[in-house]
C-alpha cells in the first residue's frame, strides 16, 4: 500500500486490542499493513480460532457486502498497523486497482474452502483428535528428530502457544489432553540439559487419527 493510503486510513493498535467483536455492527474492512490479528468465534463456552492473519491479509470485508452483524471477533496479537477501509473507499479501490480485486476474489475463495474444512472438523472431530492433528502440523513447522531418529520432538511451550492461537485451547486445556496422551503412552515430556521441555512421540502416533483415542 502507498504511503498516502497508510496516512489516510492507517491506525496503530496495541497488542490485545479488540478491533471488533462478534455481533457488532460494522461498515468497514481492515487490511493488515504490519502485525498479526486473530479471528475467533464463540462456540458454546469456548473460543474457536478461525484464522491467524499477518501482513497483507485483510478481514471484516463481509460488512461491505451485507447488512449482517460481525460474524467473528478480531483481536490484535501484536502491535499492528491496520488500514480501515469504508464502503466508498473500497468501491474506488476495486474500480481502480485490478490487482487488489483479483487478490480479494482469490482470498475469498480460499477462505470459503478453509471454512468448509473447519466446519467439517468441528462437527466430526473431538478435541483430542484435533490436538493430535495440531501436533503433527506443529512438528512440520518447528519439530525435530532425536539422535536415534526414533522419536519426534516439539517444544512444549511453543506447542501451548500454537494450540491457543490456532485451536483456541487455553494452556491448561492443552496440558490436560497431553496428560491423557501421556497416560496412554502416546507421548512423553522430556527436559534437555538447558532446562527446555519437549513433547516427544513416535511417528506412528498418527495412526490414531480417525480412531477413538481415549
């Protein structure tokens, strides 16, 4: 985005700031110039994290197309610069910036596909299975093998943050499920010589996906 757009529409939000809440009335969308924003939704008494957005991503665009209230809550995860775009400015950008229009359509299609997958998982998978899937996904991002190459490892604290950001599980909830996994001998918690804790497990743990784990 140009400097002029940033000066005209930009606003800095501190970590923890709520940009808007589920069921709020809104008539603008937001583009993340820098920072990170979590999109979440209430599900019974829990918070379901729908997406974690970063530089260049946008959110809240449905308020420009419908008169419906906000369908989710947007929370700033770290200090962020957001561009706040109202309906008239949005229409102008669509008409004059074809690249913006193409990216918008592409992103909306990707979000619809991801939303379908998330809804299917929420309807069919329990928390234990979702956590196990998250363990595999996090290992792909920040995992390693032990010296014998028999076990996979992921940082314990890092995984707690990952499940909070991506599943909406609070740390105590994740620890409780991990303890049940530990009692079933599916995982172990190890400490290295520097005092760092890791979750260790064998690759065949993922054979339990789609089965009754507990």
